[in-house]
C-alpha cells in the first residue's frame, strides 16, 4: 500500500507545468532539477520567473 494520498498518472505528469519546465531546460529528473536549483540559485530563480511570467521592477 502506498503512503501517498495522490499519485499522478503518466499523462498528468507528461502535461504538468514542472515537466514542461524540465523539458525546456533539458533536465531529466526531479533529482537533477533539485541539484541544479540548489547549486545555481541565480539560474533557478531567473528561469522560474521567466517561465511563469514574473517581471521584477528595480527602483
């Protein structure tokens, strides 16, 4: 028996925002994404903001 409340189907994973983000950045696993995010914070936050359309305004 699984301890997860919800397990997405392969189709849901394939069509998810996180999978789209990973595909765009040629990242093959959540482990790889986690490592890249932890070791390159500047890249990660720039990529996330660009991906979801956040525009920061410097004052």
